[in-house]
C-alpha cells in the first residue's frame, strides 16, 4: 500500500467538503486558506465563478481580540474584517468552507470572528 501524505489527506477532505458545499450570490461560500505564516478568507460565488470579497492576514491589525494571542488573534481579526466587508457588500449569510483543515485553532477563530462581525452560517 502506498503511504498517503498529510497534503493528500487534506486534499481528500477538501474535495469531500466541496462536493457538498457550493456558494451562490445570495449565500456565498466563505473559503479559508491557511498557511504556516498567514491566513486568507474570501467569499466566493460558485455560480458565476467570482470572488466577491477577500481578506488577507497581512492587511489587518490584531486589536480587540480578547484572550487570543499570536496567529489565532490575527485569524479572529481576519474573520471580523471579512464580516465587515461582507456587510458593506450586502451579504449577511454564508456557507462555511474550512478548506480541508480541521475546525480548530485558526480556522475556528476566523469563524468566530465572522460570527461576531455579524455573518450567519
């Protein structure tokens, strides 16, 4: 049997989630991409194939994050920023796509920030 790498396992999880989750203009998909150094969040309309709103961790400043520290604090701020941009674009409801990552740590912090910012999943 061939060994499966962590990247291949994540790609399988991502494909499984994407088979079930699709975004529309009324309810776009909140996609999360996590790297070692940063985190990206974007709202995608899969019907048109367009990104509606995007936020990168290097474009936000981590203030007012409560007990969070480090990368989790930055991820929470990214969630709040994407929620603010979504509200400005008239979007209140989204479908969450964790991108094959586990719903813990920074991914959960983005979701919490988006919920605190006013988005509903």
